[in-house]
């Protein structure tokens, strides 16, 4: 519509008014804002892709390091086993990097280390190829490239470099092994492949190994008690020498602290004065140096002490059979593995023993509840203890030797595993054990069930311990009775 006035002040020319107009100016601001906002969104998307890939690859590195570290147990083949564990058991995936999504063998390198620097910002350089010395493993994941899409679009629109990010990851893990509340006992196994869990129920005849000559499978000795922290409130506090050994192998309480075993332990000969007497307190036998312990609560016997013998007139002396009118005793001890009785067949049994004869003699031919023709001695022993719990404390009612505790004034131990000991299994050939040997790394710690009292021929120190393999030591532990052995695997870097 034409302006009715001719005064330029009132009706300015159209171009001048257009120049002064402000309509639509906000669209320019919105355009600038949206460009910046979309730029930040794209940048955040790129950063998210990079961060996600970094997280995925770091998780993969951590898993590989933990898997490999779990095999670093101080054995000569530890590195071989660690490499197999890392290559064969661990797989993962990444989402945004170039190349295959799968992460697995071939996407990392392993470096084995003897030690780590005290400071995390110092490079670890103490490398080794010796499995016996490897305590840590560093995993370096091969770098993957993540393309940054915002940078790519920006390069296409305005020119410039198409940016990308190279993402890698590294992790270092290690293992420490600790044994707590253990019997300071060790024994020689046939070879480094021997495993307790593969020999459950097998019997072993352990004989004291001496100083000098190399030991063979079945010899036993001790771990140097100076490496064990003795419980200051326990029964062994303040003892030393032979008295300390007798307490460590005979007491019915948590008696030791924890010792790191992956760094090596020291072994000692097996001959110790009064050793058999200390072990035999588990069977309600209190003789010699242990005679005064029959009133001590730290030496209560097992809830089942059947050994095929009878006490003599109530005196606390085991292995002393009373002569009946028929000249026999109608209680049978747990039989040995058939192959063990063959003196030339070695000291390691195969779990085959005369179960039927034992059950016929002691249980009227009926296996205790929960056991059968393939049960181990330990399983039958546990079933007999269960019978005692429902029968006034008598494991074998009606037998000449019932298994009741008769000598100790406080009765049996409440722990069903009082007849168990925990011992370090050692490859004595590989470690050249000759009695006193330094820095020996046990293959494992083994829970052993004593099937009969310890024999000391002629009353000497060359003891003979008959045991049955229960399995690898572990669990929550209950003092010197079962002990506990734990491998702690952790990430350090």
C-alpha cells in the first residue's frame, strides 16, 4: 500500500527500511547454534566410540593377564601353561575399531616378570623366561584403529586430515600363594604331574627322610617352622626345638599364621624325637613325651579312634591288644591298599583295599549309610562318626574296640577332621631334596587322612605314617586340622 505522505521522514524509501528491519535475525543465531550443537554431538559420538573401544580392549587385557597369572605357580612349566591359558581360554570382542571384532589369541603379547618396581610409573624391566621365577605377567594388546566420523565429515567439507585414533591396552597381573594353619609337613610325590584331586582315596606310606642321600617318592620331612608365624595365643607359643615340632604336628587348634609358599619354603629331615607320639594323640594314645597331654584341651583325640587294638586296663597306651579267651579281637582296623603291603611295589597305593572284609567285621556286612563298595576309608570314617553322633558317642557299638575316647579327660575333639593333616607335596627329584633344602616351591598342599597310628620301629625316630589322600587343601580352614591354602591372583597395573 502506498505511503500517503510525501515527507521522507514519514515515508522513507523502501531500501532504507529493509536495511533497518530485524525480522528473521534469530534464524541466523539458531543456525549458528545448531551447527555448533551438532558438531559437539558428533564429537561426543566420536569420543564415545574411542572410549568404548578403550574399555573393551582394557577388559580383554585384564582377563588375559588374570588367566595367565593363575598359572604362575613357581613350577618350571609355568610359562608354558600360562601361555596356553591365555591363548586358549580367553576371547572377547571390540565394537568400533577397524579389523575383526573378535579379540583372542594373536591380539596380544605376553611378557613375564620376576618382580615389579615399587612405583607404578616406573617401567617393569625384570623379565624372565624361567617359569620357576616368573611371578607376574604383562599383557600388551595390539593397537586397533578407531575412525572418527566427525573428523572425516569435516575433512570432506572443508578439507584437512581424516583423523583416527589408535587404541591399545596393557595389564599386569601376578599371583601369590599362602598357606595358613598347616601342619609343617612335606612329602615327595612320584613326579611333577602328580595331583591330589586325581588320587583321592589312594593310600600313601610315608617314611621319614633323612639328611644326605636324595629322597624318593614317599619320603617325608618338615617345613622349617621358623618360616611359620606361631599363634602367640596358641598352645605352641614360646616352644622351640623338638617340643615345637611335637606341638605343631599334634595340637588340635589353629596354631600357625600364614606363610607365602610361591617364593619357596625350606625343608628339613623327617626324623624328630617323639614325632610318632605327637601324631598319635589323635588316636587317644598318650605315651612318652606326650603322656601329660591327656588333660590338655589342645590335644583332644578324634571322635573315632578305631585302630584294631585295645587299651591295656585303661592305661593310655595304644597298639596294645588284650588277649581274649579265643585269642582274637573282633574289631578290624582300616585295611591298607593291597599294593601297599607289597614291599617292592612302592609307597603309593591305588585305592583298592578290602572294604568287604572291613564292613563284614565291623558293620555286620552292611555299609554305613551313605557309603558303598567304592567308598574311601575317609568316607567310611565320616559315616562312622555320624553313627557315633546318634549313638552316644560310640562309632562301632558292640565291638571290642568301639572307637570311644577313653584316655583324654575332656573327651573327643568336636572336629571330625582331627585325624587329617595338611602336607606340602614336593617334586623331590626336581628340587634335589636331601633333607635341608632351601627355597622349595611345593606343587600343592594336600589334605591327608591318617588311617592308622604312626609307627616308629624300635621306638626310634624313623616314623612311618599311613595316610589316604582326601584332596587338595582349601576351604575356610579349621586350624591345624585341615589348614587352608589359597592362591591370590590380582591386577597390579
